C-alpha cells in the first residue's frame, strides 16, 4: 500500500473499531478493512496488507490502553476470526463455485453431530476442530459435505493439531485443504523445505493455498492471486471444483 491508501485504511479500521460494541466487532473491523485494502490495491501482496493492519491495530490498542501487556494476543484472536470470515465471503461470492452449487459453511450442533456420526467420527472430531466445510448440491438436489478447509493466517504450531483432524476426514473420503496468508513465511521452498512444508507435502492435507505472493509454490502448495477468478487460473477455486466433481463421480460409482 502507498502511504495515502495506508492512511485511509487506518482511518477506516479505527472508525470501525469504535463504531459499535457488538460482539465480534474487532474481527469484523479487520475483515472490512482488509477487504477495502485488497480492493483498492489489488496488486499488493495480501500478507503485506495483513501485516499493516496488525501494526495499526496494535498501535491503536497501545494508545487506548497504555498498560496493555500483550496487544499481539488481542490481534491474534480477532484476526483469526476475521481471516475465516474473509475466506468464507470470498468463496461464497465466487460465480464459478455458485455455478457448481458449492458453498463454504460452518457446521455446529445437530448438523455437525449428524455428519460426524455418518462418517463414524463422533467423539473424535469436535466442532472447533474444523473451521469450514465445503457443501455441494448433488444432481438430486441433496446437500453433500465433500470437503473441509482450515484457514490460517500463519501456522505456528497449530498445523500439527489440524493435521490430525484433516487426516481423519480424508480417510473418510472428504477433501481437505489449508488456506493461509503464510504471514510468517513459514513454508520455505521445495529445495529447502520447512517442517511445515514437509508436513503438508507428506499428506497432512490434499492441498495448501497461500495468498502470500512470496510463498514458493511446489508439491501440494499453491499461491493464489485474488485478481484471478477462473477454475484454470485460480488454484483454490479450481481445486475446490475438481474436488466436488471427483466426489460426485465417486458417489455415482460407489
């Protein structure tokens, strides 16, 4: 972002943070400010925008609460929810996914319990273990859960926890992917892989999609440019569509 846009984004973020005391206002404000910045600077690295928002948020928190010891902790909690919301809205706005009858959804309560019972994973996978499910509508008009997404701004140690759930779901025929901003540039390269890249490439997920343009693609790791929306030009959209088509083909022959 240039300095002029950065100032606009900062004013927007601070205004939204003060606009209401509704539950989840911090995540909402980060999500709205991030969407605005990505629309105004479509060629900017999305991770750079995210890091700028982090700085704005933490600087504001320090000024309002000078005794705050861990402003980064507050941002981590809110930003995780914001990233999940952004991804959900982005996918559900995709014309290519809508044309296939695909939506990203959260499952809770009885809906989650029924799915886990059908997959024979009741008691082994909890609602908090899966951020988003992918739902398609089959030829008979019946909703089918065919995949799961694990959105992460960065991986830290969390990838090991997600790996367990991801492998359980994949073993039951669901497609599983992690979508990240790779905010700490943790994935390394194919030539010099980090432990996290090795974890992904060794089958923890079917695929990893990064919106950080500095992420080195390779193996199961892909970089995503939000300016591209096509099945062939956007690896995330294309991967989801292929997973749904493969799921339907398997169902029809199974």
